[in-house]
């Protein structure tokens, strides 16, 4: 770990982050288009994760069980 951090950097339990106080000096703006795109992409990723990994963490549906109409 460095003895002295550069200006604007804080040590948060070993994780280096931008000093939150700087966010009020240099705010980040996003247009409505950018916000919509970010939200859409995050939801798409979450749906992808759910489709690919739900079967590993959820019990099987009754209709998918062997010996029933679905299986």
C-alpha cells in the first residue's frame, strides 16, 4: 500500500476509490437516452443470468419432474 495517495483518491478498507466529495465538483450527467440504454442493458443481462442459471439454484418445477405429464 502506498504511503501517500494521489489527490482525489481515498482508501476504503484496501479498495481505492475516487473521493466522493469530488462528485459534487465534477458531477456526471447522463441524457435520457443514455439512462434508458443502461437500464435496458442491465435488465437484459439480469434476464440472461436468470435464464442460464436459475435451474442451478431453484428446485425443478413439478411439471418437469419425471413420471408426471411434463416429464
